[in-house]
C-alpha cells in the first residue's frame, strides 16, 4: 500500500474540488503521480478512456448517461468500438485530461487522445470535448459517436480504403517463375459418358493433376455417367501437350465447355511445388487476431504456409491505406490516418524448377503406376502412405527440390475460384485426409531411418578405433551378443534371412555398409555402448546434422529423436536406425551432403534473393553449421561403402536400380538403402550423392509404409538424379504394375528370392 504524505493529501483534496472548477496538473508536489478516479467529471473521463484502451466496453458503458443508453443500446455501443478496433487495428489508447467547465448539472472536459494503431501508427485528436451530466450523485458521460472521433456522426461510417498492389512473384534459381500473380490456370471438367475409356481417363487426369489415383477414382465414383463435375487445374503448357489425350480418352474439349481458363495466382505444376512455395488464402479465422494486429483486414489474401507466409511482408509489400470518416453520400468528413506503403518484392529460391517438377511427377507417378502393388490404398497403415523427397547442393546447402506427397491443388484456397463449385467439400477433404497431404514430409515427418543410419554407426566405429578399415568381419544370417555384450534380444537376424538370401560372408567395414550387414552393426552398436560410452553414437549423429530441429525456419518442423540408449539392447537397435531413433528427410540430406563434400555441415537454405536485379538483397550465402570431426580414413570408409551400394554386382543393395538396371546412368552415384520397421509395412529410404568423383548434389527419398528402400525409394531417387543431370529418366520397374506380392520372399534358395517379384530390386 502506497502512503501519501500530508502535503500531498492536502493537494489531492484541493485537486478533487478543482476538478469541477478548472484545470489541474497531473503530478502532485514532490513528483508523485496521482490518478483522479473519484466521482468527478475528470475521474469518470479517466475511467472511460482507460476502459477504451483496455477493450473493456462493459466498464465504459456503465459510465454512460441514461439518455445516451436509450439512444445507443449496449450492442450498438459495443459494435461501434469493435468496428473501430478492427479497422484501426487498435493496440493502445493514451490521453491527457485538460480543463473542466462546470455549469450546474452538466460539465465539459477538454482532452487530447491518441490511438496507437498497428496499421496507421499514432492517430492523434487534440482539443477534444467530452460532456457530462449529473444523475443523482453520479457524473455520467453524455455519450455520442462523436466521442470516438470528431465528425463521426451516427449515420457516418468509418472506412479503410486500400490502394491495391499486385503480389510479387516467386522465382527459381535461374529466374524461371514458380508462382505468378495474375497467371492462368486451365480448369478441367469431365463427364464419364463422353469418355472412350473411363479407367484410362482416370489415370491420365490423376497424372496431369498430380493427385492420387485413389482420389481421382473417388471423384469419378461420386458422380453418375451424365453428371459434369469439376476435376481440377493444370498448367496451360500441360493442356497443350496433352490436348489430344484429353479429347480422345476423356472427351474433354473447350468446344464442349469442359476446359476453361481461370486467372489468379498461378502455382506452376499446381501442387508440384506447393510444399516449398506455400500458398495464399483469405485470413484464417483461427488466427485472425494475429493478422489484424499486423494491419491486415479479414478479407485480405495472405500467405498461409511456406515462402508465401514467411516472406509475406516482402511479397505483398505494405499497401497504402487511408482511414476516413465518410458520410452516407460518400463525402469524406475527415481523414484520420494514412500509411505510405511499400512496394512488393519478388523472392528468388534456390529451387531448380525443372528438377522440382520432375521430382513431383516422379513421386506422384510412382504411386499411380504402382497402384496395384506397393501403393495399393487398402494395404497401407491407417495413417496413410506418403513420400518426402528432396535434393540439396552438397557444397552450399542450397535446396534444389522439395517434394511432399500426396499433394493438393492450391487453387482450392483461392476464394475467387468460382469454377470449383464444390470447393468447400474439396477443401474439407484435403484437411481431413488421413494421408495428411498438407503436411510437409520433408521437414515435419520424423520417422525411423532404418539402415540409412548405418552411415553414422560406420563412421563412429571406425573413427573411435573399434575396427580398422581393412579388418575382416564375418556377416552371417544371425548374430548372438547375449553372452559377450548382455544383449537380451539375441539372437538377432540379418535382413537376408527373411529375404531368403545367402549370408554375405567375410567383409570389411566399407562392405558392411555396402551390403547393409545387420550383424556388423549389432556388434558395433554394442561395442560403442560398452567400450566407449552410451552417448557416443548420439554424439556422432548430432555432429552429422541429425536430431532436434534444423535451422530452416521457413517451414514447420517436428523434432527428430537421437536418444542416448539406457541399455545395450537399445544401443543395438539405435545402431541400425530403429528403436526410438527418428530423423527427417531434411536432416538426412544435410548428413549426406556433409559426407559428400568432405565434412562441412551446411545449414539448408531455400531463399536465394529478395528483390529484382536493380534492388535486391542476396540472402543465399552458404552458412556453415559445423564440421564432421572424422579422420580421413573413417570418412573414406563411409564414402567407399556408399559408392559400392550402386555398383558392387554381388553385395550392392541398389545395383538393380543403377548399373544393373538395363539403364545404366551416365553419372556415378554413391548411396545407401534403408528399410525401417514401422508396423505392417516398412518405411523405404534411399539416400545418395553424385557424381562420386566430384560430388554436386545429394538426394533423399523416404516413402512411408511401403516396401524395401531398394524397391521403392531408390527408383524414385534415380529419376530425380536423372533430372538433375538432364538425362532421360529411367522407367519405373515393370513389376510395380503387377499385382501385389507379399513383402517376405521365399526362404529357400538365392535363385528363388531373386526371381520373386517381391525382391526385384535386390532387397534392403
């Protein structure tokens, strides 16, 4: 409790009396600040204006006179202040109370008030007049709308006019557009009775829109043969290329009113890069307050995710806005505030558009092509199947491609898109889809890495001196570490046992990585735990870029887990990328890039430049996050093991996708397959860098709940690498089109396993 001295008390009594008679100072003798809150016009005014600043309309209304309440019921009174708060984007109210003039049962107070606006800065009104009437022994505000702004009559309106600005474009690394303002989209409608082959038309439309075949079949099934229904949108170049097939298979032509051109913000490839660029839409209700505080209106179109959201200020600029009081006839009574605005600025990404679109077509096409095999909708886990894929420059950390599947069409979020007559239902379908198409699987989907993590274990084992590069190890079909290491889960099997293959035999550490020999990694997972420390493997993983959150704030990320194992059993599981170990596609790409470039861990980047050539900000400089503290021989073992994965004709787990594919690449590749246990169907991984001699690019593909990494992820990664090196893309494996065969191969001879369609890619 603050004590008031005698002189101050005398001053306060005098001040309270003078409140009704004239001006007072706001500071008591000795510098003590006194707030006058008594039953005086000045005290009522202070409480009223303080309530305005606090947004306490109920407290303000309690101070209003009975006559004013008759004219302005609470709902109307509250509506005025809410309208002002929204249009002004009000943050704070400050005021200075001046002179009071008394005349019997009425009084008038002059004051200065300033509204602190997030949108317009300070809106100052000086020399305002607030009037009061005495009701019984209480002073009340004789309120009208003029107490909000001078000239704000009851029939006037408060308006915010905005000078429209075209949102800036988003470009790729070479200046090719990825997102175009006022671009053109081709809208497709279909009618099954006009189709020469309904099934083939379904496939064609799924491929052109990059939507899952399952989703396209659902749209067909929801309409009878004669109903004309909305299909989706494609680029104009796609319409030109496939006009003949659209006409012959689907009966779709412009003459039949099945094909239209729509103008709006165009996303090249529609959903082909949407997880990288993000998309725009109307201010969402769930975080409208945040946008209002930034100075936007509820009807504004803003960036909702990705680059569109993170660089909203640059892409949209700041529009010139004017706050006016306008009479019903349109005459401007007063201009209260104005913002000067700033021009929109384009954003250039490190993305390579051609590579990005080929990666998107590869992943979407793989699921549609293998629809009756590993991509069959009714064999996946309830959470749904999907893929994250990316490519990164190993010497800078620049992201060259980023794909998440399933994708969605960003035009659905455009409120001006009147062609999509069932837009609301389609949007609901995207949001509620169990396959989570709106999630970026590259950054926000940490899963078990499986054998890809053996890169870390190999590096740690050699670098810690537990095994020499030339030291031999026998890789059998089983391993038992119960007596020597206390492993309670022994005996453990090599993956070749379940795939029906012969044991690998004697190998050196690089060959253990090449063949993905599980017994080798069981052994050294246990030894790293027992002979070094429980946190040794986690320390190496962290050093190589795995774990936690990666510094790429443009996108939503979910932290991956690199745990310190409490037991030797857990340590062994971690050593093969299982147990509680998880990582993301993004982090794994950072790791592979560091191995490829000789040990520099770069922070991944996707924004290259802001602004055009005349006025730009170069923000894409490489940023070093750390270095691999590995000996030259440890790094050499890892790189040799990865390079042999694609070339060793006996033990290379991805040889069937590269040198022995029938389509040998014109470039050299070093990689690693991974098959991570994840319920009924495993996660398929493949990581790679190329060329082997002078690495430029790293590619990572992870497909949830599918098959082995060499069977599913490696063929997709191969096609993405083909696109990078501008080579003809390798066809998908023919067995993908055949009927599904269970994952477990016959356990008899090697020949049976190799002949089985389930191990057509060689396992792992």
